[in-house]
């Protein structure tokens, strides 16, 4: 749009710059494009978008020759600002400039604002237009679908007002990152940026925007649900007046949203809703909802106070069906957006990703998939990574029953590299919780199944854990027999390490001394540099 210029000194209007005949060329995306040039001087129409039409030089090239004053600033349109030409990017499309007669005067319109072609801009999201019967015009939506989107899978949908600004790429970026399989903080989700034409009027449902809520509920959402594979779990993200708009959706009887992120809220135009919130919170008995409010200490005082007020209303009228969180940040009206989104998305998907919701492995195993289905309408996926916290906790509790439940759960769901947990890893788990009898048992099972076991895995863990388990149980002779079997069954290059540990277990505990001496002699005769022991270690054993 037109760039505002402030005239500092009135005399500047009388300064005359030399004019120069200049030819401007622009390539366009469509053969039928009729192009106007609009800019900062008479020859460019003084920012009137339909005054100066360019000539058609070829199917995809338009040109015009003008007497220009330098510097010249301009843009291209198809006759209105709604059809502005996008030369750089959708969110950053500044005035074009020719500083002097030596500057480049050839340009390229990638697409037009009234019919944006996402592929022309290299976007990773779609731009769709729907005909609104309520508004009687065409409306734009920015729509992101996850990578590897499949119509056979269901996806939550995250809607946001102010869908044409920087909030849309912020939401899209977080969802893309958080939904990566290694992170799994949120499920893969569709993001829909609702683009306004009269923002404030629409968010307050006034004047030219009086149909906005009905447009959202009765035109936008049905379009998304009929076009994409949606799960029925909808989130609304609103910033500033958009956050206030969230309040109006929350208390509607036909509210289709079950997650809200309100960034820098207010009750400026919704004072009646503020008065109705206590009764709504008390009486709400629908499906579980999540409501997140982000406050900024450097935001305007009324907005900061509104967030505190909403929090107080909830604390005095808590609802078992609404999970609520209010978070205060050292942020202003703009920086509250990325900070609040970061926490808000994780809060709304807490039953999907926050293991604090499932304090024990029993809670997780019995409720996780059920909660994900009930709350988000999607099929959850259990991964081995999610169990790490429960396994690590066993290092403190040494709870054998809980460990065995985890192993059964992993085997049942084939979570260990796509199959069941092998005996070596089960043995190491028992060793970790100091259940040494079971440690010994599973290492012997691994030895019996050695043809199916990685020999390096067995060797490293058996020499470390199995020998200690036998020693802890006072079963030194049995431990020596175990090591001898391992030495016999594993490839020759493991023999030196087994021999050393046979000698060590024998001579340090004065059991099966002859076997210990023979193993020690083997180590001295066949010694080579290794990670298990040195010649000094052998000399020390010899003195036992």
C-alpha cells in the first residue's frame, strides 16, 4: 500500500528535480494481466492504483516510458490495491525504487494479492479463496497442512485471526517443529490463518464486519472440514482484539472450539461477557476444553489487568471440564505472541505430550491412548522415548514390579526397535534396579540365544554387569562358568577380554584358582593393547 511520507519543511514542495525519460519493464504471471503502475509522483498517478496503465509488450511482459523525478517509488497493480503485485514476499512487499538513471528498471511480479498463487512465491502453505455469501465477496485463507499429510489420518485444526500477518508463520513454525517425531510435543495439525478485510470491525462483529463470527463458523469451518481430514478438535488463537474475540466464542452454546490461546486479552468490547463468565465456568458440562492466556508486564495496563481478571474469575469458579492456565511474561504487546504460543500450544496438547499428566507407567499405559482419542480425536502413538522417564525413575525406586510391567508393555506394543526387548537389555534393566538374580537369568538366556544377539552388545554388558551380579549374589564359581561359556560361544577376538575377567573374578575372590591362573597366563601370552586391561593390571592380579 501507499507509503506515508511526512513533509518536514513546506518549502520542499517547491524544489524541482530534473526529469529523465525512463522505461520500466515488468514480467507478469498471466497472459491476461492488465497492469497499472502506481507511485509517488504525477507521472505515476500519485498512488492512485488505476490511473497509469502499462502497455503490453508481449504475452508476459508489460512496459511503459515516463518522465520521472528521482528517486521514484512505485508498485504494480491490476487497478486496485486489493490486486497489488507481489514482487518480493507476501509479508514483506515494500515500494520498488529507482534511485537514478543508472538503476535497474526491470521487475517481476510473482503473483497478485487478489489471487495469490502459493507456488509462485515458494510458500510451504496454500492460499485459498472462498466465496462468502454472508459478506458477499471473496475471502482469503492461509492454510498449512503437515508434511506427509494423508486423507486417511485425522488432524486437529488450529485457526487464528490476523491470519495474514506474522502470527500465521509463527504458529505454523511452532507446529512444524513441535510435531517432529523426535519431539512429539504436539500432533501434526492443520493451521488456518483467517485473513481480514476490516479487522477491528470483524473481531467485534460491527459495521462491515458484523457477519464475521457466522462467516467463521458457517463458511470457513465447513470448508476446511469438507476439504481436509479433520479430527473435530479445533483451536482458536487470538492476539489483542483477537484474544478478546475468543471470549465471545468461548461462551457460545454452539462453540466448536475446545482449545483457546489468548495473547494480550481485554474486556474492552466484551464487558457483558466478563459478567457472564462466572456462571459459564460453573455450569459448563461439555467436552473437555483448554484455555490459555498470556499476559505481558510491558503490555498496556488494561490488557495486563484483563488477563489477571480472567485468571481470578477462573480461580474463584474452577471447572473440572476446562483446563485453564494463565502465564505472565516480561513482554510487550508484540513479543507476547511467540512466548505465549510456545507455552500455549504445549498446554493445549498436554494430554498428548506432558507425561506429568500420567505420573506412573500404569496411568500412562491405561489412559494415554484413550485420552488422546477422546480429547483430540486422533489415534495416539506410543513410542519408546516416552517411557524413558518412567525407566529413569526406577533407578531411584528399584521397583521390580513396575519394571516388569514396563517390559511387558514394551513387548506388547513392540516398542523396542519394532519388536520385543532382547534378553541383554532386559538383564541390564534388572541390574539397574539391583535385581541380581534376574540379571543373571537373562544374561544366561542371552547366551543361549547368542546367534540372535549382537555379540558386541552381549560382550560389553556381560563383562560389566553379569560379573558384578554374580559377585553380589556370592555366586563366584557360577560366574566363572558363565564367562567360560561366553568365551566359548563368542568369536575369537573376544577371548582375551573373557580370559581377563575369568582371572579377575577367580583370583580376587580365591575361587577356582587354577582356572584363574590359566586365564591369567593366557592374557600375558596373548596380550595386545585393549580397553579392558593393561599389563599392569595383569601384574597386580599375579600378586593376589
